[in-house]
C-alpha cells in the first residue's frame, strides 16, 4: 500500500495516464468517424439501388397489371432473376406491390395478389413473423393482411397478446381486416386489459375496413374482461349499431360494475335519441 501511495504522490503516473487517454480518445474518434462514413455510404448506396430497382419494378408491374404477364413469364428475364435473388430487391418489390394494391381494386388487385403468391414473396412475409425483431414481425403481418392471406390468421392472432403495443395493435388490426367480426371471438377470450389507445385503433380498423357484417359485436359485452366489454360498447356507439340496443339494455341489468353500467346507460341514451 505504501508503494502505491508513494507512486501516487510522485505523480509519475499522470503523464502515462494522459498519454493513454489522448491516444484512446483519438482512436475512438477515428473509429466513430469511419463508422459514420460507412453507414452513410450504405444508405446512399441503398437509395441509389432503390431508384434503379423501382424503375425496373415499374416496368414489370405494368406488364403484370395491364398485359396479363404472369410470374412465369417474368422469370424468363435473366436480369430479373439475378435481381430477384437479392433480399433488398425483394423488399423493394414487396413495398411496390403493397402500394399498388392499395390503389387498385377488382381484377387489377387480384393480379397483384396472384403475383405476390406465385413469386414466393408470401413466404418472405411468413418468415418475417418468426423474426426476433418486433418491427420486422409488424412488417410481415401488414404484408399478409394487405394481400388478404386468410390462412395467416392463426399465425397473426397469436401476436394480439404481445407485450409490445405496436405489434399487438398491428396484429389485431390485421385480423379484423382478414376475418372481420369473426376475429371478435378471440377478443372475447382476451385476458389482458385492452388500453384506451388499443381500443381506439381497433375501432379505427373497423371503420377503415368498412366491416359491413357486424354480427357478433354484441358478444364482446359478455366477456369477463371489463376492458373488452368497454370496447364492445364503444364499437356499438361509434358504428351506430342501433340493432344492438337490446344487448346494451341487457348489459345494464347485469353490469359487472357501476362504471360499465353508467357507460352502457349513456350509450343507450345516445342510440335512442
């Protein structure tokens, strides 16, 4: 201990320490600079590739939509096959398909869905569901829902109980799009509390996808989960489902708590005015 104390008092260690600190700081700064430059270069390169890919994709999609070209026809293009083997091209292609699908209906939309299936891009979306990253899972869910892949319902509904709120909302919204009011069966058995933000998103999904058949919404009022009951009441109110008035009246008589009872009474009054 005395030797260490003497060394400390002499101050000889200060020069070595400062020298090491300076070299370490310079090395760390240089490494960080190289990382930033490399990261920036990758982004610039990706954007350039995206522009190039989009030009090729626009031409291909035009032939799919307006010239009835199938994926087997497009595969004859060797340049396309080379590009199609790269994950980034497939990602850009999927994004382009989604954007087009949102803007087209009827036969044109069906052609895009057929291409999505035949090209194997659908398998890419299913693989994303198994990712450890929640944002990648959300992307896969959104893709499958956009192209109305109904057999993905069971895989997607599993994420309606995810801890990550964004993933949970994305999954529930996708299930509503795929199955409409049939997805309500799963909400009835939902054991976790559904917060106000999630409820707003669910209501928004019903409005956005224009779910014509509202049969089964009243079943939410029978859930043992009071937040699900509240969601059911809000759906009835927001969608103006006057045909559900008898079920709201029944709930008032057997409400699990006064909050639900008062809310049901308020909605009943609103719908009967």
